[in-house]
C-alpha cells in the first residue's frame, strides 16, 4: 500500500541531522570569515596508482574512443582520436610519468583527460576518474614549474600526489 504524505506537514529532523546541519553551517560561517577559496581536484586512477589533478587544468574528460596509430610516433603516444571534430593525441601515463608496470587494458571506466595545451590537443589515458573534491586552495602545494608532481594533498586520511599537467605536457 502506498503512503500519502501531506506536503504541508513539517518533518522534525533527527538529532543527528540537526548536529550535521549545525556543523555544516558552522563550517560555512568559518569559511566566510576566513574568506577561504576552494578549488576542485579530481582523483584519477592509473593502474594501481592514484593521483589528483586540478580540474581547472583539464579541458574535458571524455569516454574512451578507438585510437588510430601514428607511424613513427614516440613510444608514449598511444594514438590519435577525434573529439568534437578535432584530432587529439592520447599519451600513455605510465611512460610519461615513468611508472613501474604497464598500462591497464581498456575498461568500462577508461577515460581521456584532455589538457588545455596552447599548441595542440592532447589527452592522458586514465583508467578511471572516480571523484571530484573541493579542497581549500591553501592545502594545494605550489608548483615549482619543473616537476610533474607538485606535492601531496591529504583527503579523507589518505595522501595523494598532485600531478601538474602544465609541467607534464611542456
């Protein structure tokens, strides 16, 4: 049997919900007082490795597409594909990041993270983009402009290296 609820009835939040709401409200007020800025970062999976990427460095995340091989291309170039009518070069993250092991075979969550490169369209093959986080800007390491990894960011008791796509694709 279907229950019918009067939309005008007010439901009383549980004590846990009230505590959660109060904590969220206090955090928002504190952020306003401190004028804290937040930035979005995404958690990507490359084989058994996990990295963070700044969302503002990525132009787009697209689903896997079939790649066309490029004769005599460098070994880190997996091939090219067509995204919105433009040719995009897709690179192997295992080779460009000098990771141990080999790239995972294509799976259902395989994505290409397209980078905002000034001269060409380039994308990074990733096994998954699992989550996007809001992180305080003051928690994001400052780049030195010379290393692929900017440092680490702690999220939910785990630390993840933060990739610098601007350095990776120089």
